[in-house]
């Protein structure tokens, strides 16, 4: 039903449309960003549905039947989309203004592709991830990339806004919250934090509020975890925000795709990263190899994971990377990554960000081959120390065999016996120390 606190403007009246556009231009001259609330209701199809149905049809509001007009009359009175005209006028009269639309009802893509809106709220991100409708949201991402991947980076991804329940109420404070938050930060598009989200506030506030009604205390542990796992990713937004090198993957296991795992990679200059997130409680595992099709500059492009992160297909090449949350380092064979892809195993709601990716090439010692075979997929705290432990293992073993607890216990017993003290008087021992 119509809002009782909002003027019902007749957008089939050209004078009314012009008045609204003039108001928008006035705001644009004073502010660099404008957000249009519930912009989808002013798309022509919804003006038609909500205010001016065709004769014989009541539309979604029965009382609108008295305002019914023919299709031809409707098109004559509003020949172009109102928002298309707004975007063009602002671009001409107040350039460098960012126009942000709230457009639900699955119209996000239409608002950026057809109407030219610079950014659009991506409510599907919040709702589908919250409800764990993973196959639907993965399909949304894949379909958008197949049509025009540039659209993806114009979405504003969020976990709550003033019209919704708080992020804590929808996602909690555990692994699911931080997994979805990691997606929000590391996917192309504009990440948006809601009021009180980082502090863990639970009060749903209204735009008419002048102050908070609940006396809430900041959740220090939640803030600290943001500092540890989310803020470092935010500092790398240049690595995640663009679309040209963004690749989205299906995770395959025994011939079928696991729709619950989100897997993608991105690259900027010499830096690259791979992100995994399992948005269900159950464990999941599988392989990623070939990316889903992406339309870049009117060409459908796919990449294998090894190419996507900038590796060379050489027999003696090895990929070294770090998992962000645990801090552990891993090594994989370039050849295996090109031929088999990358394997991932995730617990329920587990997320992984692989970064600090580099490649090394073996020499005649074969040290990286030995390291890769020895670790067999396991992570270590330091790659250089792991190499030394492998190649100096004989020395370490000899030292371990020599410096046993029994050896030192024997020395202690010898030093405490009376014959030792009689043979080495105190003065003699001190003198010998000074001489050394």
C-alpha cells in the first residue's frame, strides 16, 4: 500500500517530472553522492503496475482501476524511463555526481545496464546469503558475468541497512557473519557497513531517530576480530574491487558442482588472491580449475586457476601462498595447478583468503620439490625454516641423538659428585674461567 508519509507525485505529468529533476540537480550541486530511496517504484513497469493499470485490470492495488489508461496513452505520456532522463541530465549539468539507487524486486541489473545508474543496492547479496540460497546467488553472479561483468562492480553489497534487521540479528557474530563479511569486502562492487555493525549493536534504528533508544555497549571481541581478519582485507580493496581479472569458479566433487562454496580469484599488477567460503553448516570439499565464462570487452573469457593468479606452466615452478586468517604458508606445484586445479576443504561456514602469492623455480638441489612432497599439502609457519629443517635434518638428528635429556642429566650428576668437587677446587675452576 502507498506510504502515508510520502507525497504521491504523478510521474505521468511532465511538469511534475521536471520539478523532481530540478530538485535532484539542486541536491547534486551541493553533494557529490545522491541515494535514491525505493527507486524501483519509478521504473515505468512499476508506475504502470502501481498507479496506471490497463483498462480491465486492477493492477496490484484494486482502487487504481479508476485511473486505468491504454498502453498507447501511457507510452505517450511517459515515453522514456524517468531515471534514464535523470542520469543523462545529471551527467550533462552536474558531472562527477555519484548516483546510487535502492532498487529491489530483482531490478538491480536493469538499473545499471539500461538506466545507467552508477551504483545500485544489491539486496540479493544480503537476503540470499542469509537464507543460504547459495545456488540462486551463485547463478546471479554467473549470469551477470556472462551478460556484462562490468555490472558486477556497480553493485553495493551490504549485510544490513535501515530498512532491515541488524547484521547481528541476521548473521550472528560467528563464522557465518565473518564469512559473508569477507565476501562483501573481497568481491567486486562497493562494500557498505551498516550503522553499528562493527560494534555489534542490535537495535534496529529508523531514519527518524535522533538518538539510540537502547543503551548498548560495544562488543570489544567483535571489534578486535574485525581488526584481525576484515580490516587487513579492506586495505587491499585495490586487489579485489576491479573486474578485469576477476574469475568465479565452480567447485567440483565427484562430477557435480557444490553450490554452497563460493570460490573466486582476482589480480592487480603482480598481486593476486583466491577466496573460498562455505555458506552452510556442513563440511565441503572439491576442486576448482576452469573459471566460469565472463564477458570482458564483448568477449567471453575463461581462465584456469593457475593462469588467473599469474603462474607459469613450468615443470620446475612452484606456487607459494599464505592463508590470511591462520597465517600459515603453503606450497603447490605449478604443473599440478595447471593440470588438476586447486583443492579446497572447508568446515561449516569456514572462509579462507589465500594471498601473498608468489612463484619460485627449482634449481639443481630440487629443494622446492622436496619441500612440496614433504609437506604434502600441509601448512607451515615459515617456508624458509621448513626448508632448513628438511635439508639440515641429518645435522638436527645427530644433535638430537647427542643432546639427549640423559646426557645432560649425566653431566649434572657428575658436577654434583664429591670426587669432581675435590678434583676441581673452586679457586681453580674460577681461575680457569677467567683464563678462557
